[in-house]
C-alpha cells in the first residue's frame, strides 16, 4: 500500500508492516509532564538568549532597529505559538511541527519541516556548549579552560540525566530555568539604578544609510538585519509541542504552557533589552560576550551583583542546553519512528528514553563544538533552520484550516488563518534576513538540506512506517476525505 493511497499526497511508499512490537519498543513515558513542567521547558529553551547574543543586533540596527525587530519577531512567535497550540491539540504526538506538516503538506512537507527543526536543535546545543565553556573559564570554575573536556562533560552529564527519565529531566530543567529567570529580574532591578535614556541611542549614525537617525543609526535596513537577533529572545519556544506525547492531558496543558511561556519570554525580552542598553549604552554592549555583566560593571571592576549575574548566566546556558537536547531527541525520535530516518534511532529503553536519539545528536554536537569552535556561525545555521520550519508550520495551519474546516479542534487559534498568515510572512522575512547576517551560515544550512533531501528522495520515502502516529493520522484523514467524496457522488 502506498502512502499516496492513504494520504492523498505523493512522495512515499510504505514499507512492509513491522512486527507487533514495533511501537512497543518505541514508546515514550506518557503523563510525565503537566503544564508547569511544559512551561518551564518552553522558557528553558530560550532563556540563555537573554544573557548573550541578542546584543549583536545593536551592531546591525542600533537600539531602535533591534527594538523594532524584537517587537516584530515577538509578534511572529506569538502568532506561531497560537497556531501551534491548535495543531498540538489536534495531533498530540512527539513529532511536533513535523507531524503537523505531514498532515497538511504530505510526506515531503513533513520531512522538510522535520529536517529544518532537527538542524536547529542539533546545532544550537553544540553552539551553547562553547558558550558554557567560555563561562566556565571566565568564572575560574575548578581552574578549567574552555575546550573539548568541558564540552564533553556537558554532553555526557546532561544526556545522562535525560537517559534517566523524562520526568527527572524536566524537573531539573524547571529548577535551573527558574534560577536564570529570577536572576534576570534581579539584574534589571540593579541595572535600573544607572538607566539613562540618552545611552540607548549613542551609536554613531551612518549618514549614508536610508532612513538613518539617532534611533536607527543604520537606517531602515538595520531593522531587517536585526531580525535574527530579535529572534534570540524567543528562539526555541516552538519546541514545546515536541513533549505532547509525554504530557498530561496535552489537549489542555499544551495551549496553556505555550501561552504562558510566550508571555514570560516577552516580559524578559523587554526588560533585558531596555535595562542592559540603558545602563551602559548601546555602543558599549553591542560587541560584549557577556552584555549583562558589562552593563552592571560600567567602568569599574566586578561587583557582587555582576558576579551573581555571571553565575546565573551559566545557569541560563545550562537550562537552554539541557532543554534543546530534549527537543532534538524527540524530533529525531519521531522522524525515525515513522521511517524518515533510520528506524533504530527511535528505540527506547526500559525507562522509556529514546537513547539513540539522545546519543547520536549528542555525539554529533560534541564533534561540531570540538572541531569548529565557531558558536556564532552554528547559531546562525540553527536560526536558518528555525525560520524554514516556522514558515512551513504556519503554512500547515493555513492549509488545514482551509482544507479541513470540519476537523475537531479542542483549541482554536484566536484570529484563525489571519494569525498564522502573519507568522508566515514574518518568518519568510526572517529567513531572508539570515542571508543579510551570515551568507556562509545560510549556505551551509542549504548544503545540509540538500544532503537530507537526497537521502529522503532516493531511500527513506520508500520505507515509511504506516503505523506511526503521524502517518496513521494522515491515513485517517485521507480515508475520511474519500468517504466524503463517495457520499457526494452518491447524492449526486
């Protein structure tokens, strides 16, 4: 039986049915996460972006450019999160965005979306492990220097926690994330004592830039160039649906967790951008590796508060590193279980942890970190993958709303198609902006995509597993559509 027969889309052929124990050997621990752990996961994905990275956007657009970019990217993420809340209530499976696109856009759409998400969640932890190494060295922890032993320890320890069990992993993530969030609020309170409005626009104006002025020193194009850095305040929150299969009552808890995560991140973005830039000045923090500490120390040396924030920055990096490992493993697990990637990658242990889906990307991430040492470029590649997946997920919401208006939707996106259309347009704009920031990184991401597409076209699309949840969901939709057409023909 071909998948064309079951999904109404071309592009794949089902392999011979696997044994009865196929899905039993690939089962996750259900009911492990309620809305609070899911909210912690959503914030944990992102919180390291508040501590570093976003400030480079000041060098691209100035304070005004980055502020507008952050606002627009916040709107994009909010619209996307509302769309994903609806989709995750329809299909609460580990595939997340891949599963949604599989239903709406067919096997090719599912694969392209899942691959883009996988690029994001493999590259981002590798980059963050480098930043953790830099923090460990700068803080003088145990006399260690940034290098492969630190990166290896990061992957080994935190993957080990994930192998122990999802409940333990998410509780650990919640605690570390809470520490990082509290520290951001403490930082904002401390930085506010030195806040001055004139420091926000102290970057010299480029007179040749169109629309340039004190608030937009690099002109209107600077807003666009700052898009990827405005994304850093939210990048990763879309990964919450990847936990749907392990959540308690995902139909209710997933929309709640997504909305709460987005609300917390929006507040942190506004507070961090204003407090850090206004306390020291945009020019001073635009190139800083640790902008919050630079904002607090001024021209003096370290203070008690700056040391606290420095340690909390390490906690934020650990929270995001840990959470992104989880997301990457679940995306790889889902693609493997359905046959898009080698099936052994979706095997789970007695504790229901997808051990190969944790170990293989972990080994790849460690190799990338130890071999390249270029965290900024790896993050730019991750951002490229993210923007591709956002556009495809927003399109999936639009297609399902148009093609299957009668589909049961326990949660409905406020604004409907208009909301996801805004997300789609902004995601495409952000995708183009990645070429403005780092054309090499965008080219590398396209190269990875090309290899993945060749693998799917020549091999795995002929070996998909029809009994996987996302494939069954698509088959059921096709069967219902066929019945509907039959009724229409008989009535005619």
